[in-house]
C-alpha cells in the first residue's frame, strides 16, 4: 500500500476520535515521557489502535499518541518513539511524523538521551541541537519520492530553526536553566560506542551521540515542518577515561533532567 494511503487511513482514524488539527508535534524520548502530563484536555490513543502505526518494543517507551493543549496551543505528542535498532524500517520509524504533518503540525519539537563527547558537557546537562550528522546506514527518503509529501532533494541548510533556537536560549536564560549547544550525530546502536568510536565521532564534529532524532527530523523537513530539539546528556564519553554504563543510569539521568526540559518546552510551546 502506498505511504500516502497509509497516512490517510491513520488520519481518518484519528479524525474519528476528534483529533483533527494540531500545530505543534512533540517527540518524547527516553525517560522524558512526563511532559505528556502537562497536556490539557487530553485524548490518548494507543499506538496499537492506529492503522499502520508500528508497535513500541522498548519497555522504557510507552506507545501512546496524546492530543491536547499546552499554553493554548494544540499539540500532538508521541509518548514513545521508534528506533531503527529495534528492527523497524526507516519508513516505520518516521510514520508518526508523516501523520502529524497530515494533521496540520508545522513545528516539531524533539527530545531524547545522548552521550556527551564534548568534554565540557556534564551528565544531566541539556543540549540544544544546532545541527546534525546522519551516520545511520539508511534513510527514510530512499525510494520513489511522493511529491505530494515533499521534494526529492530536501534542503537542509537550516535543519533546526534558528528562530526557535533563539527562543529556547532566551527562555533558558530567563529561567536559569543551563543549556549547552552542539552538533548531534545519529548512530545505529544498540550498543554504546567503543572509546575509538567516541574519539572518531567527536573528531568529525559531533558534540553528542544518540540513536534517534535524525530520521524524524529528515522526514519533518521533507514535509516542510520546522524543527527544534533539546536532548539530555546522560553519559560522559571521554575516550581516555570511559566508565562502564548501563541503561538504568541513562534513564536516571534523563529523569533528573526531565523537570528542566518540561519547564522549557511548556514555555516555548506557548510562544510558538
Ligand atoms: N551513545 C549512543 N547513544 C546514547 C548514548 C551514547 O553514549 N547515551 C545515550 N544514548
């Protein structure tokens, strides 16, 4: 079935649940799902019920689409996202972004966890993504292009909207929320990196490394949305002094930083 038809079927299902038009899309990553609690007048839909939505396999991710309002703005939030390492195709990973776009979303805010390779970053810091490097071995735009969904060769000159970046910086300063800035590189995972890999990724220009975000941003840009992303630095990736790490620690760090991110995004959404 054509992607466009799948999107239309998912949209028709959501329309029937009174989810009609949203302005801001939000992708809630690892350990950051509680921003969803701030959404007023919620309609909650399990991914499992939405036609053509993939199912979430990672326990730390809930699979729910939440529609409602923050700061008077209609939002559509993904509580739980899909990762390529789970075995989904890139088209599946990014399908919810296509559905958001079809429901009117023109601004996409993303979050997630990442390792900090810039050694001035500390565990628990927030980092605003200013740009990215895609090292995933696949791309959601491969295959015949549907011009109705976006152009064959999308422009990536301003991948993360400068106007939203300056709003984020202003809000962070006003609220005394420390905010790092940097380049995010996406890798396939699911293992964390070896010291040599962290050294390589840092040398090619990345400040933080993670296993998500970039496919969703590519599809959002393809569809003409503006994007912004703030991630939590969950581990310090110094190749010369690398400590063993487990997912529980990553979750704990993400949870600690969550309060700051919620405050930031709530204020931001009201201004969008
Ligand atoms: N590498 C890749 N992905 C990650 C990391 C990391 O060190 N930390 C959190 N997500």
